């Protein structure tokens, strides 16, 4: 194997490891602080597990996770454009989180109590950065692939 291919493989791993590491940090740290008095701080793992319910009330940010995962798969197979598309879409879906600042969401089954987003915490920024690292990695790898002679 030539040195160029080895370097590319190493760079692939670096981008994936950084992205996954940041994602895991996001799961283990506080992500959102909401106006709910009984449980104001939500950790990333909790959001990952129950976040799909947000789809029922028009909150689509959770879908960024599956798009990010698809991006990781495309990245492994060196499909740079597909990775950029999926990770770019994951970033767009993640930005839907900001609508929680202005929309009231149900805090219970009956919809009697409501809550909204008060602060973003370190886990959210780690999550967003993990999505961005994947996009940037695909962009860097695509540029490098163009520069390499056949």
C-alpha cells in the first residue's frame, strides 16, 4: 500500500473518531435547560432516547442523529458528496432545536403543563460540533481526493 492511501485512511479515522467522541460527550453531558421546574436539565442520552417524541409536536431536531449516522456510514465508504449531503442535512435538522426557545411544548401526557427552552448547555454544543466535524471532514477529504493524481 502506498503512503498516500495510508495517510487518507488515517485521516478518515481521525474525523470519525473526533465526531463520535464529541457525540458521546454530548450524550453524557447536560444539553438543554428547560423551563420545567421539576426536571430543568436534560442530558444528551435522555434526549437521544425520548427525543423522537418531539416529532409529534413539530420538533424535528432529533432526526439529525439518524442523518449523522448515515453520514458516518458514507464517510467510511469514502462517499464524500453523500457524506456532505447527509451531514449537512443533519446540521439543518439540528438547528430546529432553536425553535424550542419560542415554542411551548407539552410537559405531560395531557398537555396541561408546558415548557420551553431556556439555555443551551455544553452537550448541545458538543453534539452540534460532532455533526459539523463530519461535514468538514468530508469536505477536506473531497478536496484532497481531487488534488491526488490518478
